[in-house]
C-alpha cells in the first residue's frame, strides 16, 4: 500500500470517527477526564476580572501559513474562550506573537470576544503585540516578557510553538509572581513547560482545549475521535513491533 | 472559501505531480504566498506609521521610536545596496544587511541563550520544591545524570553511558510519543477546519 493510499485511509478514518463522536456527543455528552490546566484557566480568568488585572496570552512562534498553522488555530480558539471571559474587564488581555501573520489572528480573536460581549468600543488592536522572530525567538521572549511585566499582568498562558525561549518567558512570569500555564508543540519547549509551569498541557491536550472550555458537540466529539485514533496508533505500533520480532 | 482551499490543498498534495489537482494546489499556495507578502508589507508600513506617530506626538518612549525608524531605514538602504552589488574590495559579494542583522540579533540571542542552562536547573529545583511526585523525581534525577554525564572525567564514564542510553531510548521514545500526539491533534483540528466547524476565522 502506497503512502498516498495510507494517508487517504487515515483521513477517512479520522473523518468517520469525528462524525461518530459528534453523534455520540449529541446523544449523550461524555464526561471528559479532567485536565488540571483547563480546570485552572477559567478560574484564573475570573480572578483576573475580579481583581482588575490583565492576563498575558502568547502564541509564541505559531505561524499561519507554516507547519504550526494548526497550533496557531488551536491556541486562538483557547484564547478566544478566555478572552470572552476577560472582555468584561476594563483591563484588556495582552496577546503576543513572534509571527507577523499571526498578529491579525490575535487581533481578530480579541475583536470577536469583545463583539460577543457587546463591548467592541473597548477593544484595542494594540492589545496584540508582535516581537521579532528568529531561530530561537529569544528576542521575542525578552520583548514579550518585558511588556508583560510593564503592564503588570496577573497570569501568563503560553500556548503554541515555543522552543527554549519558553524558559526565559517562564522565568520572567514566575519572578513577577504570575500564574503560569504553558504548552509547546516542540519537545524542547514541552520539557521546559513541564518543569516551569504551574500547570502544563502535554502534547495533544492543546487541541482539545475548546471541548473543555464550554465545548460544542463537534469539539467534544473530536476528543472521542482523538482517543480512538490514539488507540489505533498504539495497536498499530504494537502490531508492527510483534511482526518485526517474529 | 476556507473549506474549498483546504480540500484543494489536501487533494493536490495526495495527487500525482503535474496532475490538475496538483497544479490547482500549487496555484492556491502561490496565491496564499502573495497575500502573505502583502500582509507583511502592510505590517511594515503600519509599524513605521505607529512609530512616526509616537515621534510626532512626543509620546512616552519616543526616542526608542526614533531608533527603530533609523534602523528600519538603514536596513532597507543596505538591502537595496546589496541588491545593486555596489560593494567592492573586501566587501565584494557580501550581504552587508545580513551581516548587520547577525551582528545585532545573533549576539543578543546568544547572550540570552547562555542564561538558559541556569534557568533550567533553577526550574528543576523549583519543581521539586513545589510538588514532589514520582515524575518530578524522575525529571530531576535525569537532569542531574545528563548534566554530570557531560563532565569529561574518566571516572564518570559510567554516567556518560547512562546519559547516552537515556537520550537514545526513553528520551527518543518520549519525543516520538509527544510528536505523534501533536500529529493526531493536528489531524483532528484539520478535520474540524475542513468541516467548517473551526471558529477562529468566523465572526
């Protein structure tokens, strides 16, 4: 079987299990296993609103039009759910990115949230900031951390693509007594997130965020589908290993 | 539009080179590249406008805006001169704009990167203070073994072997697991986009 045929089969299976998951989620919404970061995030947003403080949300180097496009979209969806809550506060959240093409996505994410809350006049495009990108984005990390400290943010949420620069941003957040939730779709960033963050999201947990934050049936169905696909991959790996051993 | 572009790209990627779907996909991607280039141009012009405004109104931090505008103009001029290939002597064939970028950006990033090892060790210490679990213990012990394993003493050869095994077997397996998870998550979000159910581009 060729790679192309395998890819078609994979896409077909993913589509089928997503639709089955959607139907199941509509018939009887499942109880999702708790992910600590998604328990804490709405509470942190509520605390920020009540204490009249800002939250810092960062895409890192997730970039529209590149291999990290899906990470950028998934992060934007989680940020939207948080911004919906934060839009009632006089202190707008700060969103940072090191990818130029993600900046309009960041601005639009905030605009949608303020529109949803009927507070569009309070929306400012300057709440989204871009800092120079690079192989390690350390200039971005320095700039974003400095801006977050200047604006006296209360908590920092780093979701998307981060490399070792996450250590710099995490260190700055912790030094300023900010709660830190972090994730990266790169292994080096993920390791740092695990060590530094109060709550780390691991691997595919970023992509199920919308299901955990007031999720719709399609998003909850996606979680079921992801579990099915995960088990299919595990069975596939075991079968391949047994086949190779025999 | 998003669904159509997504479907065209998927079908094009999975079609033979030179076939109609593949050509349509190439055209779509070229259109996206053009739109992206225009967006970057608008971004640069917006950046210049924002800083010119700050300078003109003498807002807080206006000297930084002057530096930013000066550097922006200088790099653009250097890039134009690079393209015109006007450099001679030792500089002949050199990309001076690239050199200027490396002199500032790379030095700055290298200096910050040098601090990372300290941040990581401190993060491991803080992790142990915050929550002592089996996994945080495994993390800290692994970190110590890997760091000590790099010390070039003959007496520590055993630790170097352990470090190599750690990197080759559990670290490699863990990284693959993470990347497979990220890949599966990417597929699920991709399916949601293709079904028109992703809301990040909707009002």
